[in-house]
C-alpha cells in the first residue's frame, strides 16, 4: 500500500516503513506527525485518486529527528566586465519522519 501526500508545497510517494525528509514542521522528536493532505492511495490493483484530496484519509508517522540540515545550495551572482561577483550559500532545515500507518476511510 502506498500514498501520495502533500506537505510543505511538495508531494511525496510514501509507503509504511519509509523514512523521508520533509520541510520543517512543528513537531518534536519522538512525537507523531499526521499528514491530512492525501492526494492518492494505491493498494494492489486499486487506486483511489482525490480531487484534489481524499476526504478522511490520513498518513501518520513518527518524527525521528527535527531540524536536519539539507544539502547546501549555492547562489552565485556575477556581472561580466564589472569585477562584481558574490557567492551566497543556504542550507534548508528538514524534519525526518518514519511513515507508520496509511488509513483511508
């Protein structure tokens, strides 16, 4: 069984037992996070697609770690023949979640 959820403006395909990094959410390590925006649920040959979400469907998971730093993104500004260049870096914080149960009503 798998589900497609939306959180933090991104979509994730998840199954029970998966460990994913999502945008930073307000949850402490060891607590349960519930994702209510379920876009699609697949179970074998049957697929349920929401319009845009499936009402009553939830995906729950355990927060393993909060404020995990992602990969560094480099922004480099440059203007030719002017002697101008600038480098700026950024590391986005994520929350690591282990997916537990997928429920559809």
